[in-house]
C-alpha cells in the first residue's frame, strides 16, 4: 500500500486559496460512512466553490470503497483533496477484533497525526465506523476540534464512544436526540447533494432518466439497491423473480454490489444488472418504486426524491438500526423481513409499480414529504466553520 493515495500534489495544495475551511473527514468501509461526506462536499462546492480550502479524507482502505469514492473528484470540485487509508477493519467487512484494534490503532494514530499536521486541518468530521477512532484521537492530541455526524436513527458504537472527545455531535434524525445533552448535540438533518435537495423530479425528468438508463421511458421501473456492498438476499430474490416482474410490465434495474455481477441475470429487455449505480440520483429519479436495504443514506435519498420504497433491513445487525432508520419514514416505506421475499412479494411489487398502485404511491410520497428532515448540509457546514474559527 502506498504511503499516501494522492489526488492532488503538494504544489497544488500550496497554491490553493486559503480563505475556506481546512477540513478532515474520517469514515470508510461502507457506503454509509462515505456517501454523507460526498453529499456534504457537493453542496459546499456548488454553493461556495472556495468554502473548503483543503480536504484530507481518512478511509479504511477497503476495496469496496473505490466504487463509492469514485465520486470524490466530482463532489469536491476544485478543492485539493487527499485520501489517507487507515486499515483497521477486515477486508471482508465487519468489526475488527480487539487484538487487531490494539495492534493497529497506535500506528494509525501516528499516520493520522502526520496527515492532519501536513494539511493544517482546522476541524475533523467523523462519519462513522472504526476509521474515525484513530483520527479523533490524533485530532484530540493536536487540539483540533472534532464533530461527529450520526446518520442513523440509532447511534453507532463509534459515535457513542467517541462523543466524549467531540465538541459537537450532529444528528440526522430526531430519534437520536432523545435525552441528548443540548449544548453539544445538534439536530441538523442528513446532508444531501444539491440534486437530492431539490426534491421530487418531474414526470418528464423521471421519463428522461429511464431512457438514459436504457429503459422504456413509458413503463414503470423498480430499482433494487442492496447498499454499497450488495445484498445476497435481495440478489437471490431478483434472480428468481425479475423475469416474472418484467413479463407483468415492470422493468427492473438491479444493483448487485461490487464484485457480485454473477448474482444478477444476463441483460434482457426490461432488465439490467449493474454492480454499482452511479450517479444514484439518476437511478432513483427514474424509479417508480424502490426495493432496498435500510441504510440511512439510501433512505435519506429515497425520501428526498419522494420515492415509495419497500425496505428489507439487514437482518444481522445487533442493534437493528436499519429497522429504526425505516421507522423514521413512517408510512412512506413498507418494512419487510427478508424471509418474506418470494412470489407474494413479487406480486405486491408489481401492483405497487403498476397504474393500479398510483394512489398508494401518492400516499407514500406524501408521507415521505412529511417525515423527511430538511437537508442538513448547510447547517453541518456552519457548525464545522464555527468550530474551525474557535480553534
């Protein structure tokens, strides 16, 4: 592994304007720990191109990040940006063992300190996951203020443990604010890229998006999203039932997950499998309805575009946070356990997408409009800028 994965040279960094915030992001391993950062950057660079003078992003170094972080250059605009991998997590995902944390964290702290000093970082934003641990510890040793962004409706272990070292904990959903200390905890809403913050696309925009994806613009489209790593349960369901859905008049765009192309079907008229959907906005704008996991970033995007969704939470999380995420959206989504994925669910999805489901889709869209918090990007940026100024 190279010492640093650069997307800009030191000379470019020196020449960059110094008027904006010098920001460090810490989060990786899954799309849920990366996408909020991309949304935040995209909004900042569109509204004020010089708002962020310099960026260093600490990631887990896992291969699965590459597809998601392909959007970094687009999101960061002209901001000089550097990625620094801090490999604490197993390549296959999941939590590192205690012995691995004890062994790897001190080296990661040293590496993070060096990068924070090199970039003259003014504030650190933790996006979740174990990658944030050494960065927060390094920032504390350098007296750099830290904020944490909790995107889930149930605080993760990293947020709970690292909150004691943080000046601010920024919450995407009201549920995590219950009993929270008011002086340090702020309800911001989830960060959304500008295209999501604009709300539901028009009928014409949706039809154009379907055509751009290679589908019939005039027929309904079910978009299946298993998260940044894919979902074997959803993939198995789609493999078995996509032909029947297409025969019933519903087209299917199937995100299998990186490295999981074999879990999809060969392309045929009305069906397309792709490892990772990018840009996500176009796929969701094209959708009539969505079948997805309950990741917080995915649900925020679905809700922002008012797309009715059937949510199949990942069944093996100890805290069941995907169920809690879905619960925040009320009647805008239907929550289904994975064991229910079968022929009857195929019929229900076809009915929801078909003209006969128009009234139900409208009710779900209205519920999403009521449940969705406002875009938090501007508020998050304001909190970070305030912390940076106080340093």
